[in-house]
């Protein structure tokens, strides 16, 4: 009987420790899942932002090209008008 008590005395704190650690594990698993969801959401937002950035850069390049073309045409038109004005 004494041995049973000794075993119980040693096992009971260990059982409580296991229960406590199981609770902590459950909480940490929930936190991990929430973190994974947050990472997924942020990754999607980052991908969307990168895609928008690429589109805006393409548009900026197109507009810059158009602006240079218009500036060349304007300069050519000014030269033409100035040449006609001299005649």
C-alpha cells in the first residue's frame, strides 16, 4: 500500500504537468493557425500590391514614351512655325 502511495505521489504532479502542457499546446495551435492565416492574407495583399505596381510601372512607361513623342513633335512644330515665320 505504501508503494502505491509513493507511485501516486510521483505520478500526480506529472499528470497535472501533462494537462497544463496540453492546454498550452491547444492555445499555441490556435495561435499558430491564426498566424498562418495572417501570413496568407498578407502574402495575398503583397502579391496584389506587386501586381498593381507592375501595372502602374507599365502605364508610367507608356505615358513617358508618349510624352517624349509629343515633346519631339512640339519641338518639330515650333521649328516649322519659326521657319515659316521667317519667310
